[in-house]
């Protein structure tokens, strides 16, 4: 059921060169194109709407779930609801990329609504990669919504990456943390052409000693536009840090709007943001080693987004 | 025309122990209570609305203008428009405090709309202190609006201070900078009781090599609420930095929302914010020197706001 284009996209978004080990659900052009469950990880098709429930048993260790989505037909527009129930003490990796190949003239759009119910002391590594290609006039649109509900002592590490090719994206991430829970977010974003990308994070630190660290690195090329909003709300003894570093190039436009909201005397919240172009001396150094200006830029960007 | 209460308030908001040197306009309870002009600084009462025009001749050096406002009657509500025209190459200090003494049951409110037209290469030091006192049920309300239009090469250093006693304030500051212009803002704010304070800064860096540095330090005690918003818009080769440090105490609530808007590849914008309580080790150190906890807190706060 998977053709060559789809295979290539799967490599980009999920580093999948073959059928993955462990549990997976591959969605291609709005339909299931493969599924595997394990003794500990069940995947159930939702009956009331499009999407799946992923149920991970308490104590599941070192297992992974891949749920890549591929859109290779022009004109598909879908909203998919995926709910993850991660049992107590589980330690799992979830990979959820989406790739669009659109050579047609109609817009392709995938809006994935992901909800994570993370049990006590569970540990989740979540990787979400977005990628699009195709020379058609049709736009490639991705509007992911990610909701994270973390129980006591849980640890979630999210890597949110938009590699290239996505014309329009509004990324909305919302998290609520109970006591001793930790959420780490690493966002890496590159926009080019006339692309628009908006990222909105809201993290509520509700439980004692909860903490979050949100780190966004982005590069805006050509005439692209980026808006980054990150709100950390501290409602108790907690600590939060947000950092946004953006490289602006050409005629791009970057807006960073962090928000710290301290509702409690024991909330310690910090934010840093910096927007600027590639440092001239870095470029000159690399060019003195024989690189062209463009090669030097590419090398700096790739290091920055690594 | 100035009574004892008014004298005391003038000391708080304008460090005035006597009639100031240079130009001044003292406004008390909605009426002019004294005015002096100099050869270089003219003060003219507006004819179309409440307020004054302050005209400073080009090249005026080392002169000052004091325009303090005192409200000592309960129930006064006024909006005053003061426009400052600062000539090329002038180098002046402007002091514009407002103090409210309200022992009555009616609200007292002063909304000062200050506009600064700063000529080429002019240098302005602006000090604005807000203070209120009085045990009546009437609220003390101050809603200053400050607009700054800076021509090429001009330098403005603003010190915006709200000492204490102001029940409700919305401080709006907007600046537009031409080439080589610099705006420095130092805000110091303390709220206590059930006070609410909102500060909104918008600085547009429109001219090449314009720059701004906005530094806000605030302390929120008791059940007070503070909102700090600072937007820096970089439209050309320019640099902007905003920093917000807030100490939260008791049941206070502090929100910091900086915004960096880079519209040009040569705009370099940086922001930092931190909200937290007084560091425990600082308190312990001072207490080990014989201070009570409260004395230690007061000393730390006064150092922080200095």
C-alpha cells in the first residue's frame, strides 16, 4: 500500500527506512496503511470520529509507537484526533511525523489533534516532524494541536520539528502539569519562501515542584513570517524557563511574544529571547576556510537547528 | 497657594523642597498654582483643552522644567494634555511627577497625556514620579500616556517611577525613533494592597542605527497585580533590548509579556524577563547581621528598586 513517494516522506518525518519495530499506525491519504500493536501497546480506531486511541500499559519500558501520516494526493483536507493514554511508570518513545507531497493545484491540509494523558511517573519522549514537498500550486498546510496532561512525577520531552516545505502552520501546544512533573520542549523551525508559521505554547504549572523548559530555535528565510508565543503560568512552587532564538534572513519577519504569569510567590519564571541575523564574523570565519557565503550560511543554520 | 500637604507631595514626586530653579508649572487641584518661564523655555496654556505647551529653544543647555501635579481634594478627575517641543541640540531635564492625597470617599484621578517632540541631536532626561497617599475610601488613579517622537540623533532617558499608594494605573508609553536616536527607559514600580498596575511600552525603531533599552524593575506585594508589556519593533538596522525583573511577594500576581518584532534582517532584538521571590540566602545573610525578616526584606527591595 505504500508507494515510493510515501516511502521517501516516511523517511523524512519518521526516520523510517523500513516497517518500524514495535507498535505503529501508518496513515496515508486519509486511510490506514498499516498497523501493528504489541502486548503492551494497543491502537484502537475511534468510532465517533477520525483518529485512534493509543493505550500504553502501566510499566511498559523501552517500547516505541510510530504514527506517521502521509498525504501524497492533492486536495486532501483532514482533521484527525489521536489520544495517547500512557500508563504509570511507562517509559516510551512516540514518533508522530506528518509529511505532505503536493504536486497538484488543490491545498492539502492535515490537522492532527494529539492529546497525551501521561500517568504517574511515566516518561515519554515525543518526536513530531513536519515536512512537505511538491511543486504544485496547492498549499501544504499543517495545524497541529497538542494537549499534554501530566500526572505527578511524569516527565515529557517533546521534540517539535518543522523541517521545510510547509506553507502555513499554526502549532498550538497546551500542557498542564501536576506535582513533580517536568515538560521539556525543543522546537526547531525553518520557514522559507512566503511561508507562515505560528507557534503558541501555554504551559500551566499547577503542581508543586513542577517545571518546564521551552527552547525554540528558528530560522526565517526569504519573505517568510514566524510568530512565536510561549506562556508559562506558575500557580504554585514551580519553575519555568522559556528561550527563543531566531535567525532572521532576507526579507523575513519574526515576532516573539513570551509571557510569564506568576500567580504564586514561589513561582520562579524566566524568559530570554533574541532575534538577529547570522553574525558577520561567523560567516567570515567559515568563508576564510574556503566556503562560499551560501555554504557558510547553510552550515551555520544547520548547526543552529541541530 | 500651596499648602502643607501639597508641599509634602511635591517633595515626594519632584524632590522639590522649594520653588525650583528654571522653568516650572505647578498644577494643584486642576488649577495653575505657579509658573515660571525662562529666556529659553516657554510655557503656554493650551486654549482648546486642559494642559500646556512647553517650548524649549534649540541649543538650550543644562536647563530644567518641572511640571508637578498635585491633587489634594477628593473627587477630582482630570485629563491634561502637555506637549513638549524640544529644539535641536537642546540638553534639558524635565521632571513631571504627580501626587495624589485623597482622604475623601470619592475617587481622585489624573490622566496626563504627555507628548514629546524631540528635535535633532537633542538630549532629554525625563523623570516621572507617581505617588499617592490618604486613607479615604476614594481611589487614587493615575493613567499616564507618554508619546515620544525622536528625530535623528536625539537621546531620551526616561525614569518612570511609581513609588507607592496608587490604587490603579495604566501606563502607556509609545515611542518612534528616527536614525541614530536612542531611548533609554528605567521603570521602577511598587504595588501593594489590592493595587493594580499595567505598563505598556511600544517602541518603534524606524531609523537606521536607532536603539532602545527598556529596563523594568518591580515589586508586587500583598494581593496586588502587575502587568508589564513591552513591544520593540525593529524596522531597519537597529538594536533593542528589554529586561523585566519582578519580585513577587505574598499573594501578588505578576504577568510579563514582552514582544520582539523583527521586520528587518538587520534588526537585533533581545529580551530577558525573570519573576521570582526574594532569594532565601539573601534574607538569611541580612538576618544573620541582626535584621528582622521584615527589615531584611525592606532592605533588599529598596536596593532592587534603587
